[in-house]
């Protein structure tokens, strides 16, 4: 049942991406804007009422080394995705570095709780299935704001669903939903705001009060620009981190 459900969503996402009009990849297609704006408002309200207070309490009570360990653990789980994505793009150097990072952090780093690989100079550029599809010419497809999870596109949704389904079997015994919830909660709690340059906040939506003009349009355009830069490898590896929902986000710069 789990396989059939996941396959159906992947098929729908591919169909939506294929139906996209001829646009530059940094120009976002937003045919669902009315629904997306409703989801954006819901996410912003959820962030203000629940996510931000809980995250603030967690970061105040839980020692920072523990928070870092939680974040590093989930980041380490994404190294195989980076390795596979890089290999499919022909970037075997980055793929090899990612494999080395995963081996080091999963053993010496105690299942990824400690990022020993970075200290040893092993730094890979985070990749996801969405960047791989982009490298093969797949258009992003329609922009979608998912309740709780935040912005994505049909192309990125394909990669995210594939990532979660693959990792769910490894972590939670083939329960994609359980893995998604666990990962989302842990990643939200362990993510510290990185300032005004952050592309996506822990709750998946920029707080309305922190933006000028149209917050929805600003997040949409920033997301499109980020994904275009990721596809072109235009962002230094040190400025990137594997993010919730199987994607990549900018952590500085």
C-alpha cells in the first residue's frame, strides 16, 4: 500500500512538471496561487503560534551540543542522497566525498551525531534529486506551498517523496509518514534562525512581520532563485545544508 501511494504521488508530480509552460528555470509558474497563499498564511500563523515558541523553548532548555547533534544526525542521513544525486549528474568527485563523509560520520561520528568529517576536511556540496532532474532538463513545474512543510515545486516534490520513501525504510521500518514527521520536528527544533538571508525558516514560511511588501511573492521568488542557483552549482558548499523535506537550503551567504 505504501509503495502504491508513493508511486501515485510521484506520477502526479512528474505529470505536473511536464505540463509546465516554456519558462526560464528561475521564473516560477504559480497556477495554484490562491491555494498557495492560503497555505502560506496557515504556515505563517502556525510558525508564530506553535513552531516559534516551541523552538525557542527547546533551544533555551536543551544544551547547544545536543541541538547540534540532532541536526548533524539528520544531515548525515542525507549524505547517500547527495552521493547518488551527484553520481547521476556525473560529479563523481562530490559523490566520493559524500560517501566518505557518510562513512566517517556514521562510524567515528557515532551514527552522525558528531560531524567529524568536516573537521577532517571532508566537505561535500549537498545535492538532492530535484537538482539532478534539473540537470537533465526537467522543468520545475508548478509552485506549491505545502501546509506545514512549506514551498516546493512539482520537480522538487518528486525528489522529496523519493528521498523520504527511501530513507523511511532505513530509519522507521518503511513508514514514510513517520519518518517525515520525525525528521520535520527534529530539524525544526535544531535549526537556528540564520538572519535575514535565510531562504526558509524552520517552520517553512517567513514570518509576515519580517518582510516588506508581499511576503508570499518574496518567498516564492526567493525559492525559485535558490533552486535555479542550486541547479547551476552557483552556491558554495559551505553555504548549504541538507534541509527538511529532502531538499537543500542556504544557511548563510
